[in-house]
C-alpha cells in the first residue's frame, strides 16, 4: 500500500511538472508525411532555419504574450520607377 501511494504521488508530480509546449516565441509547423509543430524557437531566424527544407512555415507562438514576440524586420524594397 505504501509503494502504491508513493508511485501515485510521483506520477502526479511528473504530470504537473512537465510543460505542455516549449515556451519559445516562434513556432514552426510542417504538414505531410513528417508533420510536426515546434514552438521552441526564440527568434524568427531560428524558426526559418528549422522549417527550411521540409516545407514548413513560421508563426508567432499563441502561448506567449504579444509584447514578447520579436517583430519582423521590414524587407528592403527597391524602387520600381525612376
């Protein structure tokens, strides 16, 4: 009985201590045969590197407040007309 109680308490602690998702500010997601979602990236560049080559895309993590998400830098535009 004592061992059963100890195992139950240990299992409860492990379930409460395990995070549901990684706490990064960016998520990478891919579909198809190797489908996955990883929200452990802390910069947009890290996310792009993780998603490259597998057809994935990046988006801000829905589990992090909007104030902590690194804003995207504007792309350099060239003039079309002179």
